[in-house]
């Protein structure tokens, strides 16, 4: 029994992203005030505070070291895998390429990670709407932060953090010219969002719509592979 309890405690112990502490403190303070007026309201506030702590969790991940792998930048459901023309603001050309979209619900980890090692060649923040992030037009209409990464092999990968229906703040800790490594943390989107990845031209996705992605671990594609786009079946 003691071993089981220790296992549960260890599982629940996770680091918190620094951006979360002000919100956790605010939720806790409001909960205390509510509890002074009503036990029921205080209990609701306590539950919401626990959820806030859970939302800002920042677990460690094991990132594959293959330099050709493009890794998922976020946790969630792969909502779309489609060939499109990338946003002009990314500066990665007008030729169509595969875009993989990951929807992050309010229960997913929202810390974003670098999908592939390289140098940041472009950063562009676009103000916009806060539509449901599952909608395809969210890639064009919603508020978003665009990042272009050029690998040592000359491949260019685009990453776009997109605000959602509830999300109202995108944090990106990068700067142009910065060297980044696959799997390292680079930002967070607060309270529900989406992350798009634009693969290099000629590189095919190795994930499918409906699949669950794990940020920093799930392999989206391999720039050194000529494998066709992967297909799957819901079972």
C-alpha cells in the first residue's frame, strides 16, 4: 500500500511553468475569499485552483536524438494533416507543403517545444481573432506567433502557435538568429490552443489525423526519409 501511495505521489509531482504561478496565486486567493462567504464556493475555487496547477504543469520528455526527426511541439490531438501554402509571414516560400495541426485542450500540457534543431530565421506575431482552434480557418484568422527554423542541412520548418477560443496569451521565448535544439521548451499558450507545423517541401508526414501527439516525443516526419504519407485506421 505504501509503495502504491508513493507511486501516486511521484506521478502527481511535476514542475510548473513559471508563467503559471501568478494565475495559481490568483486562483488560490479567490478561493480563500470565496470560502469566507460559502463553503461550497470555496470548494469550487479549490477545485479550479487544482486544475490551474495541473494546466501549467511542465513534465520532462524523452526526445529522440535523430537530427532528421521533426518532433511534435505540443500535446494533443492531431486535428488536421493537409497540404497547403504556408503563411507569407513565415518567409519559407509559396510552394505547397504538409501542415500538421495539433489541438491542445484545456487538459493538455501547454508548454511548447522545438520540433527540430537549427537556427531561428523568422519570428512574426500576427494579431487576430480567437475562434475555436479546431476550425481550419483558425490558421489564417486567429491570433498567432509564427516561427521559422532552418536546420544545419538546409531544411526549413515552420511552427505556428495559435490562440484558441479561450486562450488569450501566447508566450514565445525565442529571438531571430537563436540556435535551438529539438525538444527544448520555447513557449506556452494559455488556456486552450493549437500548434501548426509546416514540414519542408518534399517531406511527408508520418502521423495521422485523430492520433494523440506528445510534445517533445512524437515523431511527425523524417527529413531524411522518402516514405509516403502514413495512413491509418480508427479501431
